[in-house]
C-alpha cells in the first residue's frame, strides 16, 4: 500500500497526474510519487513529464534545500537525484533524505558515469545508478524495478481484463468472450493503452504519444482509423466497449448494467 496516495504536493513542486504506466507497475498501484532533483531545469522537466505520462505525481527541485523541503511535505515513493548540485552533492543529499525517510528508494541520474563514481553512489546507499546520456525508457524500467524490490509496489500483472475482454501481455493474445481476436502489433498496443486506462478518457494526443511515440505533425486521423479497426474486431455484434467522448478523446469501459 502506498502511503499518502492522492496527497497534495507542496508549492515548491509541480503537480500533475498522468494516465498510464510503462514503469511496469499495475494501474491500481498508481499514482506513484516521484521527487526529481537536478540543477538543469530542462532535464528535470523532461524526466518529470515522462513520469507524469506514466501515471506518476512528480515534484522537481534544483537544489538540496528545495528537495528536502519537498520531501518533508510529500514523502515521495522514490527519488531521482543528480550528484552535482549547486549547494551540496547528491551523496550528501541522499544521506539527509534517508535521515528523515530511512526507507526511501533513491536512483542517481548523473553525468558522473565512471566506474568509481558508480561505486561511490551505490556504497552511499543508492538503489541504482544511471549515467547521462540516458534512455528515458531504461530509466523508467529501472525505477519500476527499484520500486518493486522495495516492496512499495507489486509485480506488474501480465493479463488485463475489462468485462469479457482479456489481453495477455506475455503471449500477446486477445479474447472477447470465448472468441480469439487477431490484432496487428499497433492495434495490440493501442488496445493495451486503452485497457490500462479503462474507464478513463484519453485524448488523441495522449494516444499518439504513448502508442506511436510521436505526434504525426499534429494530425490525429491515424488514431481515428485505428480506433475504427479495433471497433470492427471487438465490438461488432456485441455491447460496445470503446466509446467516443466528443471533443476530448476515447474511453474503454464495460457495458452499462441496466434494469
């Protein structure tokens, strides 16, 4: 169980709730609260934005003092720290954070990537160490692994279920009731995104970002086309699961029970 789920973030941090997770964390474990500390605002915002799209609540800080103030208020589930900060280094910040929150998982994200630097960070108590330049997807995967090892979240479920629709992430098999549904890789990824966000309206822009990973120069017709493909394969002759919310986007939800 996550402590303080849904708590407000302090004024020092930016607060946003995302919609899905590529951390490898089940949706019912969200939101995960992440403190990102880096003296490069653009990089901190980049990491925070990626985390928000994965359903996390994020706060950013550019120095140790701001980071400590934020941590005292919000009690993050995990912290991402740079080593080189303007007031004290990340190793000292880790020590101070752990003095107040001993079980806080910490991942270093830093340009100091030599073997000696990594060893120093791990010996200081870091749960993982990621060197810049880095892959956002790898960082998210490592954060998810750290959270699972810490016991703060559980292992990711590999089967998603909404009403009589099931999706197996390992075998990539989809079934509606007793019928197998044959999907292309893109259709599968789109359906997975909708199922991870079942009962939540997602915009076309969010779908483009998470399924196609880029914005098609602002054109969203590809989303409409693939939603149409899914509807033909999933909803024809059955109670529809995929619904259009005009002017907003789409939502996948179980049929409404009447009577």
